[in-house]
């Protein structure tokens, strides 16, 4: 019985670890990223689209990034361009939000 519980605990830990490894932004918090995105990104992105729907930039037809490294680079570029003053943790939050909501990159 004890050995079975131990095996179950190890299995759960390994599954959690592998899920975390598949997430390219493990330190990011999507909810914080969503708030930062709404405060600094939405108005600029909306102004870039003829119909004012900035989220269309994230569609697979419009996106220019093909992996998580490029996504993070674009978030950093935009943060610098808007002079957001974001630190690395804010970049991770926004990258996590965008990845969880739109891109779904695993590495």
C-alpha cells in the first residue's frame, strides 16, 4: 500500500514536471500578462488593424513568429517601443498570456 502511494506520488510529480517543461514561459502568470497587455498593447494593436480588432494580429494568418523565443522577442520589442518600463517578469507574464491564449508554443 505504501509503495503504491509512493508510485502514484512519483507519477504525479513527473507529469507535473513534464507539463511545466512544455510551457516555454513557466514563470509567467497569464492573468497578470492579460492585464499588462490590456494596459499597454491593445490600443496600439487596435490602431494597426483596419477594423480595429488588434487580436487579429495573433491569428495564424497574420503572425510572424514561429516559436516561443520569437514571441518573447516581439513582446520585448513592443515593450521597448512603447516605453512600458517592463522588467523581465512582466515580459514573461505577457508572453505567457499570449502563448496560452493564441500561440500554444511548447518550446
